[in-house]
């Protein structure tokens, strides 16, 4: 089964990198949509179904925290697993994002294996396969 | 925070980010803003950001356009000649973001930081990092990458 994902990051270079790493990781990636901030991500989700959202935290207009809050409060979007991909490694931040509804957290820099493992974990959590 | 500790954090962070994200290795590195033989040539591309926390400060990464293209090619999975100037700049900004995050977590693993969006600055205009607490250069074979960290307050 193909995995459709939405990558949310204000850096086009980082979005390209994540897309490539997903392909390198061995996951069968289908549609790979992109958004440069939380606001744009919500608009993309209004008209596209994805299996997972990978989001940065520090973004202009709407950051990753607010995106998580909005998704958690949305009847449909709350069921989409969110994986946070950020340079912030502080425990407090990781705990906060997980409390807000993120299913996983990957810190930059990361290897394809690390991203795959955390993404599969996030998908497993939401599908109750753990 | 000891100078040796900062130098160690800079070296480890740069090596980790380059190896993991750009598939590039460091041939040599040392304290200072450039190798002795570099004649003070300013890097063509420099990205700078600010961070708030304890401590607060600034961080800057510089590279020649050629090196930025080489590193960008590794990061984006493209050929060097396919990497545009814009993409090279984006990759240098992203390097600044990741290296700074990694350095701060090595120096203050428990502290929370707010890191600003990295921005490209014209060569020779790194005013906010003019008084660097620590600078280090890295020879990647295709050019020199420089990093500098400015701290406004110490713990």
C-alpha cells in the first residue's frame, strides 16, 4: 500500500530533502504533498487525504504547534498521524508536541532509517498495531 | 561555559550535520575564522540567525558559492551543476539552522531556545556576530566552511 504524505516546512530545501529521504528509506511513497507553513498545510488537507503529516515547528504565519492544535480540534484531521521533524531537541519541547497530539518526533539531522522507524511507529500508534 | 567545550560542540555538530544530511566529510578543522593560508577572503554566502534563551546569541555559517553548490548537491541529491544559486542559499540557511540547534543542545541540553529563521547576509556584513565567542573553519576538500557563535550572556 502506498503512503501519501504532507511535508510542512518553510525551507524548500528541507522539503526536498525529506521527500528524497522518504524514497531512500524504502517506504512505498505515493503522493508527496508540500506546504510551507501550518496555514497552507490546513488548506492542502481540506482537499487532499494523506496518511501522515511531517511538520517542522518553527515556521512563519502558522507554526507547527498551532498546526497540531488545529488538527487535534478538527473532526477529520485529528485522525491523521503527525510526525514532528525539528532541530529542537529539548525535552520540554518534545513533551509539549507529543501532548498536543504528535505521534512521533524526529530531530534534525536524521538518517533515512531514523525517519522510517519513527514514521512507522507513528502509523502503528494510530492504527493500534503496537 | 569553557572555550574548549564550545569548540568541541562546534566541531561535533558540523561533522554530524554534514555527514548525515549532506553526505560530506571534514578533512581538517581548527579554531579561527579561516585557515592561515586563506588571506582573509570573505565567504560568498553567509547565513545568520539569532537565538533566545539562556544563553542568547547569534550563529553564522559561511561558504564559497562553489562549496555551497557541492554541499547543496549532496543535500538535495542532485548534480552540482543542477543546484541553482537560490537552492545553494537555502541549503546554507538550513545548515545554519541544524548546526546551531545541534550546538545549543550539546552546550545546554536542558535549556529551551527560540531560534529565528536563518537569513542570508551580504558578505562582510555579519554585524550581529561580529564579536564571536567562538569561530571554527572546516576544510571539506571543495572549500572552507566557517561557523561562528556569539553569546550575549553566560550561565
